[in-house]
C-alpha cells in the first residue's frame, strides 16, 4: 500500500534533515544548503554531514540516527553509492517524505532502475514516500522551504517539473514578469511519487492558484490518474501542461533524457483537452498561461474590446485573439458616444479603439476609456495594448517626465479600482511590462495579467475564455487510428476474425447488422436466402488482415447464384495466397453514406480510450480523429462528433439530409463502454461505420486482444 | 511615370529639410527633430518652422523656398491642412523624396484619400516621390538619419513597417537581443511609394542583411510585385513577413486601421512561401527570424546536434526543431569516442549531448564539445542550450565567480574561432542571452545567432535550414477554393456555361474530354452516337450554377434511348425550376479515380494564381489546396502536388497503381499559363479533375469572366 502524501508533509514540513549539506557553494549540496538557510521563515533544518561540527552556525549531525527529533522530510544529496544507507536510515526512523537529489539511477540503465525501485520499496514498507531520485529538489513558499539551490520569487503558480533546468527557465520568466511560485516540485525519475500525485498535492495546496507542469512522458497509468484528478478538481484549479516529445527529434531527446517513451502525442493532446487541461506549445507560452490562469478573473464570453495606442498593436492583438476563437465586441451606441466625447477626433472609437496619441498626452483618458468599456454589456473582456506605464519615458525633460509618471500612476490606480469592481476581464500588454516601472505597480497589485508580448496578452485572454467555459475546446489534433492499430500490436496479441469480433461486440449490446458465415458454396447460397440482398461477401481468415488488398471482398452480390460464384472466387483467391483457414462472411450491403470510424484502444499511460473521426480511405489522409478517455456518455460523444471536420458532412451537405447523430452518438458511447469494460482488449476498430439519415451502420470490425482473452467459439468460421 | 527611388535618395540623403521641426520634446515634430540632430553622422539638416530664428543651434527657415541649397529629402510634420502647401513647395523645388508624417488622410475616409492621391500626383509630376502620409518616419544607420523620434540600435536588419508602434516593439526586441537596424521605413498610407518598392530599396542596400516586413495588407498588385522582387533577389536577401489580419477579428482590426482588406490569408501564405519569403506568426518570432537570417551562415541540411546542460532544455529544443523539420544527427563513432573521453561518465554523449553539470564546473568543455561536433560530417548544425555565459553567476563567492567568468570568456573565444572556421551552423540558447554579459560578447561579435528562448533558437536553426535550401517549403496552409470562386464574383461578372468554358480552354490547348451539346431529344440521340457511352449528361444554363443540387446531372447513360429519356428528364427539371435557357451537355463518363481540383484566379494583390488540391466534396472539408503565382512550369507543378495531402493517394494507395503525375503536372502548368495569359478572367475552376494511372481527366469546368470578356459563340448552347 502506498501512503498518500499531503500538502502538510511535502510543502509544510516542520523539520527537515539535509543529508549531504555542504559549505562548497558551487556544489549541488552547497547551493541547496545555502538556498535552504536563506529562505525566510524556513523550518527547523538539520544538516547531516561528516565534515565539521557546524555549518553556517547550524550544528551538524553525522547521520540521521543522531538527529535530536523526528523530521517530516529528509533531503538526500550524497553520492549515489551512499544513498541506499541514507534511505535505510530514513525508513528506520519512519521519515514520511524523502527527497533524493542524487543522480545515477534509472537514467543510467536497468541496474539503476532496480536500485531506485528498491529505495522506493524500502520507504513504502515503513509508510514513507520517495520524491526522485535525480530530483532537482523542491520549493515551498508557504513552508519556507527552498531545496533547489537558486532563489525563487514567490507567487501563485505551483510547478511540477521533470527537469530542473526548465524550472530555472520558468524562474527567469517569473522574475521578468513580476510573478512567482507557491511551490516547485522536481519529479526526477519518479521511482515512487508520480506526476499525478504531485499535481494532486498542488491542487490541494491553498497557496497555489494555478498548476504548471513540465513533463516528457507519463508513467504507466499516470496520465489517466492525472486526468481524473484534474477532472474532479476542475472547478478548483487550472492546470497548464508543457510536454516535450511532440516531434520525432523531440521524442528521441526525451528517450535519451528519461528513458521513457513520449507516447502518442495527439492522443495526449486530446485527452488533456478533454479533461480541461490547457496544453502550451512553448516554454514562455506555458508560463504566461499559468500566470494568466492564476489571476482571479476569467473571460465569460468571447467578445473583447481592444484598446491601443496604434492600429498595428491592435491588429496583432486582435489577430492572435481571433486565431484562438475570440471576437471583437460590437460597442453599444452609448459606448461609442461616450468614447467620441472622451477622445479627440483623430482617435478611432470603433472596436479596436485607437488612441492615436491621445493617451500619451493624457494618460487619464486610458482609465476613462477602460471604464467606459467596462460599462458596456457587449464587452466581456478588454485587452489594453501599447505603451501605458511608459508614456513618461517618451520625453527626456525631467519635469514633464515626473508629471506624466504621476498621471500614469493615478490612471493605473483608477484602472485597478474599476477592474476590481467589474466582472469584465482586463488583460494588459505594455511594452514596459518587464521593466519594473512604478507606474504599473497598481496593476500588478490588482492582479491584472500583464505582458510585454502582444500575443501573450491575446493568448491569455483566450485561455481565460476557455477557462471561463465559453470556448468549446482547445483545437485538438488527431492521428491515423488505423495505422496505430497495426503498429500497436504487441507480440502474442491476437486479431479476432471478423465474425468473432462481430459476435463479441454484438453480445455486448453494440448493434451489428445481420451476417452469416459460409464454409461452402451451398452454405453461401443458404446464407443468401436469409439475408437481404444485395450482399457484401468477405474472405475471413486470421492470417489475411487486409481483405481489400488481395481481392478478398466482393460487393453487390445480387442473386443466390452470384453468391455461390462469389464464394468460389473468394476461395480461389485464398488458395492463390496460400490461406488455409479461409471462410466467407456474408452481410447485406449498406447503402452509400458518410464513412466514419469509431475506435477503441488501451493506452499504457491513459488506459481505455475511444476515438471518432472520418473513416474509410480518409483516415490516414484527413487525420480527422478525436480521442476521449473511455467511457463517454452520449453528450460527450456528441462533442466528439462536433470536434471533427467530417461533422460538416454529417450535418447535411449539398442537399443531403442530416445524418442520424443520435444513433451515431449512442454507438460511440456503446463502443466506449465496451472498451472500458472489456479486459484483455488491446484495440477495436469499426471502420467504416456508414452514417446516413437512417442511422450508423457498422461495415467492418477489427479487434485485437491479449493472448487468451475473449476466447469464444461462437461465430467462428468452419475450416474448409 | 513614376520615378524609381533608390538607396542613395531614401537612405543616404546629403541634406534634409524638416518641416514642422519643434522644440517641444513631447510632440511628434519635437521628438523627431531631437532624434534627427542626436543621430551621429547626420546629414545637413534644415529645420523649417515659423517660431524662432534658431532651434538647438540650427538656423531655422520660414519655408522651403528659403533654404540655402536643394535638399535630397524633405520631412513634413505640420498639421494636415498645411501639408498641401508644403508638398507644393517640394514639387516646385524638385525635392526627390518627401516623407509626410502628418496624419489625417486616407485613414479618415474618402476625402482624405483624394487629398493624398493629389499630393502624390503633384510630386510625381516633377519627378518626386512620396513616402506616407501618416508615415511614422524613417531611419537609416548608414545615412545618419533618424526621423522616427526614438533611439534606434544599429544592426543588420532592414525594416519596412505599416505601423510605427510595431517598429517600436521590434526596437525593444533588438535592444534586448543586442541586435539592431540598418534602416526602418514606415510605409504609412502608401499613397505613392509602396511596400514592394521599399523592400526593393532595402534589398539593394548594402548595409541591410535581412529584410523584416510588418504589413496589414497589400495594395492592388503590390503583393505580386513583392514576390517578383524577392524572387529575383532570392539569393541576395532573406525576407521575413509578419502580416496581421489572419483571423476574422484581426481582419476587422486591420480594416479599421488602414481601411484596407486583409485579403485571403491562406493565399498570401502560399504565395509568400512560394517566393521563398519566410512568414512569422508572431511579433517576437518575426524579429528572431530576421536576426537569425541576418547572420552569415545557413544550415545546409537537416541534421543538428543539440548540446545542453540538461535533458529538459535539450528535449524542448529538439522538439521545436523537429516540429519544423529538423532531425537529430547520428554522431560518428569517432565523435562518440571523443565526447566520452572529454566528458565525465554521468554526461550523455549520444545526441542530444547532456553535460549534466560538467560544463558549469569546466566551461572549457563546452568549447571542446562544440569543436568535436563541428568535426563530425554528420552534423550540419549545432544548437547549444542552457546556461553558458552565466555559469559564473551560480556562485556568490566573488573569487570563484571571476575565475569562472574568465573561463567562460575563454571558452566563448574558442567557440567563436571554431565556428568562424567551419561551414557548420552554430545557434546558441542561453538563459543569460539578454543580460548583456561580457562572457557572451565573443559570440555576439562572431555573429552567432543567440537567443534567451529555447524555441527561438530551435526555430532559428529551422529557418536557416529553409534558407539553406534544404527544407522543401514552409508548411503551407490552404483553403476552400470552391467557396472562394462563389464569393469572389464581382458585380457584372459573368459565369460562362460549361460548353463555353470547355471550348475556351480547349482552344488554349488544355486537354478537354470530348463533349457535345443538345437542344432536343433528337440532338441528344445524335450526340450519343458520336460519343463513347456510358455518358454523363448535364443541364447547361447560365442561371443554374449548382447542377447537382437541383437534379441537373444524370450519370451512366448507356443507350441512345436512355440519352433521349435523360434529355427529357433534364428539361423537365429545367421547366420546374423556371430555367428558360436550358440545354444539355453530353460527355463520356470518366471512370472512378482520385478527385482533384485545379483552380485559377486573379487576385487583387497578387495577380494571376493557380491552385491545386483535393477535389470533389472534399474541397471544403480537407482545405487541402496549394497556391502559386501563375504561370508555373511542370517542375513547380510537381512541387505543388507534393505539397498536398491528396498526394499520398496519388502515389498509389492500398494496392492502387500510382496516378499519372506527369499528366497532372502538365495540366496544372497549362491551366496556370491560361490564367496568366487570359485577360478578363476572374476565376477558373476545374473540379473535379479525375486522376488515375491513365491521366488527369477534367470532369467539370466553371469559368467566371469580366463583363464583355471572352465573348465567343463557339460551343454556346441553342435555346430550346
């Protein structure tokens, strides 16, 4: 049994042992010891080292066994070969959480992996948990705990990271943007505590307002746990994920870094989006989104006002916001009249508002214009872009400069007060946002998201719209599910014949069109009599997977004679190909409709997943597939359908009637339940499913199962 | 006739009149006067103003007529109503270039547009040219000319901008990245000098090493001129374009800013890419690409080595590089052996190289590792990522700090020397790149592209690979050409009937399958006798455009009787719909194949364009279309085909033979010539073109022409 680690143990330990603390400031142990004792309000710290009796005025201890009191947390920074003894001491003392910074474990190979597994097991046996090994350490603002070795600015963002260097990059951004961290937890090799567990700790941490994750892959089942944790806590904490390993080169780099496979990136993309997790493409974007989401307000709608010092900035902000689904609000007549009264004739008052020099000569007009827009019920959010906060820097005359600076500070105070009193979102772009100007302090203090990048501000507004529930999903990428099915087939796995697969899913309540199997021409004639012609006839064999590639499918079989002839032709194909186990499946032709695909698979990180998209030969070309964690209900299935491009065809296209979306959604939901509930299933592929106004009709089924799973003789084909 | 403006007049005027110069530093005229006199090596400056006899020690002049010598350039910053007189003075004096900073023209409406057109005409009449009005001014490093009103850092980038504020944003990035500008030209309303003309000036300017463009749209025909200018100069100067107006909100903002339509963005995307122009999505990316492209080296290949202080940075760099088409090089055995000998056991020596702490304790090892990788013929480029340059900041001990700083400086000098002696590209990411550290100065001086953003460094390498000719084209987006055809139809334009269109393109040498037209059942029977059945029969009418929507197409017509019956059915459809001008076209059925589309159109900014992509009902769903400026030759047509997703089907798919790509390319090239050479053409749409192993067979043609164009009675349909 694993012991659950909570906020109190990991982020607010009362006393901490630091094993391998050192006075050498350029070493890992020395840097971290220094950052630990420098952190204001730090817990009781006990350096464990064999060199000297004291360290920076702290009494040192030769081993954990000599400590004067039990500690809540121990950090181990000794060389790899000494880690085992230190961990054994922790286990004996019942230390609840042990952070191993030392490297030289799974990242070195199988032997190291066995070593770290043993460390984790040793601790768990006495109720302890392990963070690491190869963890860069941890930081907790509320706990006064800094075991990272660098200074961390305080703030609302909780970070879980698989890389210490990436945490340093985020720290640089935090400093520049005058934000910071509630906590930083470096996952390391995750021999015990997993990414999802650390995210859970941050979600429960009161000081953390948004969770930022950098990762390179998910451990077995941990992606699924992450999704479930975030989903259950969706209303409470926003989560932003930056995940490497998207491209082939990236996946190779990830593999060489952590030894883990990056996983199918498009699947990750969809499943994270499905759980309401925002995924960022780049490092600074990830930080900016976490910063925006840590702010107290969201965007309740899609309509924004853009206010700027000039058309170029406005165009770039509107452009980026538009690419992420936002629109420019139509101002009410009253707003237009008030803006016209406020601003000189040269200013543009239609949205986007263009101050055209009016703001730099009178910064107060920015506050007034924002107040006017806040009053407009058509405006759900405002992005201010340009030079606000730095207008005073445009002159080199000291008197003018200090007068304008005062006007800007006054305006910032008015803006902060107005924004605080309104439900409307305000996001600020200022060219001067990262210069630490006092004129912008009131905006920082009012927790108004502020960025030096035009697109950062626009993207923040869009992310807050998503968070606000207004956007119907971050654009989800997709992949070729059919290829997946082929490639993902592990050794020993078994593909059911089509009759077996049809029989199996039919018993599970999934509607399957009538079909028969035949082992002789006579049986084919008999089957023809019981089915509504014209028929499709297919060669059935466990060894001939791509029926259509070898002439193993005959369509539009009308008469009984034609059925006999078709049977013979299929058998001669089988003989030519040396297929010994051939039989024939007969089923009524399904009238032409829109070819879709419904898939199911069991992913190592994410567990059972269901997919829907364009089917037939378009699968690989369109890559028009949406994934969800299975099971889904029919409402969620509808959302999946709406997330594809083939949805446009399904809604009725050039005079065709709309397809039966209810039947299609029900089928997706049924397949998702089957995938979630069937043990031993590896992959299921209904492709094509022919969809038209009469329903969703399955035309072909492939199912791959683990060896020994789903054995059933029902529907098996007689050998010829 | 327009006079061509050259580098000497615009960027290196010997004497400049500044009309509206002022002592008020917070006003447009005051700021620009100050920046002009503060610029080192400025030309002779003549302030023209009515207040006072001197300004900052310069003698002032009451009007242009009073100047003591002819000037090469005049800048006008007086209020809008005084501009006309000043421009008239310039025309009288024959000033070659006049920059009008004053606003209040086309951006205010039709009256302003007429005013500025008159200004331009006035100047052109005496051989002068106009930049602006509503231009933010201009800057030329070589000319010592700063009429922008802010300080500009010198450097290799030439900027053409439609917005002064965006130029300010770029200036901020230039300062942070220790780069700068050779010239900044603010386009303003472009009443005379156009964007393409300014780009041409910069391409010809020896001090400009890369050209950066911010624009919101292209004037009539100017997109085409830009493409031609850049294409002809492709080997000489790289061009990066940031264009707003991509999203609907962005397009609205652009329209309100410059009054111009943003144009079809996907077409712009493809045509710029086709001319070798890099298009950036965001502001900082645009600057970073221009900075990278200004460096002396390119990436000749796709295989890079990534060297980093830790796996996280390496993974993110490799990931982004991989997304842009780069791959991780496989190190030679010698490289691996040398790296193993150089670095401690804990370091990773497979690509990506992970110093894992070795570099911070011995910065010289970074130089050594780079030298080793430079020697590897498998490595075409190197991206160094991490903390190089700032290792010394990791300690607070002053002695250690200055020792490590010296080691870093030495390493930087070695890196710079090694990179200088090698054809291999080096790009550096450093967390400290924007801190102005002396340790990094040798890299700056060696013109090694250096970035604080991980993805910036990766993207720079990818851009330099594109520039190096190795990448086969920046991913081009596409759009629904069919919808375009409908929407783009101006008033008075005329859609030819299908027989007219077939006849017209056939006469131009485009292969058209045999067809006949019939005005009676008897004619239908006669036509049937001359064509190879089965036939397709289509209603022909100038008023019924969507034949398939109204039951106006009958397929698989076998016998002569069936042809008569089909004729009668089509006529009854025509009667039901009140179509008075109906006739029928008969043509042999084309066997099933891959449905493609070839389109042609004449774009306002870009002139004749040709498109190719997936056809049939997939046009709007797949949005799988590639555009090129017409005409294209067959080699370029092949590249267009290869740029689509339908290309995968055309290459042979699941046992189908490969399609006849030579025939398809020839057809695309023929259509492109027709589009380029046919005056009065608005749009041409061959959709579908059925492509299989026997050739590319046109199945439907639509052509829209200007009123009066292409009148021809051949192939016209008799009225029933």
